[in-house]
C-alpha cells in the first residue's frame, strides 16, 4: 500500500496528473453556458445556413434530435449531403433536407428562397449562421466585398425573402450568428465595400457589427408581428472558420499557437449552445432585438446601438440587394 502511495506521489506521476487535471477542468470551464431545457420541435420547420460543418452542423443536429424539420442551406452540396446523412443516421429523423444556397450570389439566394417556399408554407426559425472570416480580398458574384457580402448582405436578402412566411407562421424567430468581433467593428460609411482600402480583420468585424445593427433595426420593424430577431456570439469555437486566415495556416500557428490555446476554446457542440438557446428556449418567445452570449443576454458595443448607422446600413443593403424596388 505504502509503495503504491509513494509511487503516486512521485514527481514523475504527480505533476503530469496535476497539469492534465488542470487542463481538463480549464477546458470544461471554457465550454460556457449550455441549453439544457427539454423541448419537442416536432412539426416545426427550421432553416440553418452553413449547416454542413462547425456550429451550423451542431445546431442542425440538435434540432433534428429534438424532432424538428431542418433545411440545411449550404453552398457545397457534397459536403451538405454528407453532413445530412450523418445527422439522419445519428438522430433517425428523416425530415432533414440539404438544399443549395450560396450566400455570395443574389441569384442563388433567390433560387433557394423560391424553392423553399414551393416546398413549405411554414418557417418557425431562420438561423443565419453561415460565415467567412479574414478572407483575402475577394468579391462576391455581385461585386460585394466577400465578408460583408456573405455574412451580412446575403443574409439580409435571404431574411427579407422569407419574412412573409415567418410572419404567417408566427410566433417565429430569426437568429443571427454574429461575434464578439463586432465590438472591434465600425461601419465604413465612406467605403462600405472596402474599395479604397482593405483590411481582412476590419472587414470581418464590420460584417459582424452589421449583423448586430441589422438585428436591432429589424426587431424594431417587426414589432407586433410575432416574429422575433436576436443576435449572438457563440464563443471562440474550434471550427473551420480560420481556413482563409493565412496566419492560421503557418507552422507556428499549427504546432504552437493552436495547441497552446486548445484548452481555452469551445468544441462545436458547445459553440452551438447559444444558437440553440436563442432558437428554442420557450422563455424567449417574445424577446427580440437582444444579443446573447453563453446562453444569456449581453450588452452590445456602443457602435451597435447607433441607430443612424443602423438606418444607413439598412438603406445601403436594400440598394445593394435590389430590395425596396421590387419587394
Ligand atoms: N468559430 C468561432 O470561433 C466563431 C466566433 C464568433 C462567431 N462565429 C460565427 O459563427 C458562424 C459559424 O461559423 P463556424 O465557426 O461554424 O465556421 P465554419 O466551420 O467555417 O462554418 C461556416 C459555414 O458557413 C458556410 N459558408 C461560407 N460561405 C458560404 C456561402 N457563400 N454560402 C453559404 N454558406 C457559406 C460554410 O460552408 P463551406 O463548408 O462549404 O465553406 C460552413 O458551412 C459564422 O457566422 C461565424 O462568423 C464563429
């Protein structure tokens, strides 16, 4: 017995055990808030954009597990179908569908919305999750800077095309996956499309600030309709989001930085919790215009409260998407 205890207390075993336990508990702590309420989503219809991987896939999986009908709206149909099959196999829910949606093309967004409206006359929750981060300067098919184009403009049009069905289905919800990065953002009123200068980090922050401004402006416009809209920060999550960020592909990042920050980062399942909370918590049925983090409301940056900028962004987004003319 004494030999056994001596062995356990030997520095060779004791220190690695203490360090491993500390890392384990730190990782657990960093997973953040969890949505633990039991809900039954049978008969409800959901759209999740960017549902083939990361936070979107975990969101779709959890909704499917709870019986919801899920439309996985993705740009790459092979990746979408692979993820859909995995979700169906894991949940045994056959009402999970993959549909093409490329948020970098206004035509694709219109085609997706028209196809959805032919298939369904209800939409309970639209989850605007898809996103790109820190891309080298690229334009969408319609000539928009890609981060603003996909993260904000694409979802702006998609949401508008689905507003009637959301109103018809009310109580219904829109969930906008933004980011804490919105706090570093400004809306570049003089050069919204980054034509004069481009910084990949600032363009991402601008697009995520646009998500929050859009949410708050839309919440006002939807007052009395029974449709709510809230935005959120999912946490720092281990997903494919950094794939376009050149620094994250370097050996320094791969072999030093990523392992070093691993204990501080959420798994995709943990990263999806605030989205699932915003989409499903029965207590949020009438809650609108808020921003959540770790499954609770959180204040937004002062720039996100600027109503004048919110209106400017709204009007520009209408012009860019051709809304206001035809819709
Ligand atoms: N991960 C984090 O730490 C973090 C932190 C704050 C906020 N967020 C936000 O969380 C959301 C989800 O990101 P994630 O971390 O899960 O990243 P991810 O793993 O890279 O997933 C992003 C999803 O968006 C899709 N997407 C990208 N461009 C698209 C387009 N043009 N049309 C349609 N879908 C497109 C991707 O499709 P493909 O697979 O085909 O490219 C993928 O399904 C994003 O809005 C992001 O800004 C993430």
